C-alpha cells in the first residue's frame, strides 16, 4: 500500500532467489537484496502493506507439490511458517 518495496523471485542454475528492492519516496530504486536463496521452489511473493514482511510460497520442507507459506522480515529472517499438513 505504501509502495516502498518491491519483491520478486528469480531463478538460475543455482536455484530460486527471493529478492527485494526498496523504493524511495521520490521513486528511486535501491539495490536488489536477496532475502532467501536455495534449491527449493519459491512462488508468489506478497508484501505486507508497509513492506516490512514478505510472504512466499515454498516447497522446501516437502520437495513436492505441497507448499508452505514462509514469512520473512526485511532482513530475510524467518518470522513465521504455515504448513498445510
């Protein structure tokens, strides 16, 4: 809602990477920072209204088409995880 952060997932031969870019009040973009990186599939990053929390869908626990939601703070520290089973 505040538009102060953008989050996205990129992939390369080393796996999947959740990245975030801070957006200044004048619209200037900061450097992309990696919040999470590894071989597990990452999908659909969503940000809280203030950009302080990123939630991403991952199969890192199951390594199958069964996903968890993982919440990370601005520094990529895990602050919550929700599992389907």
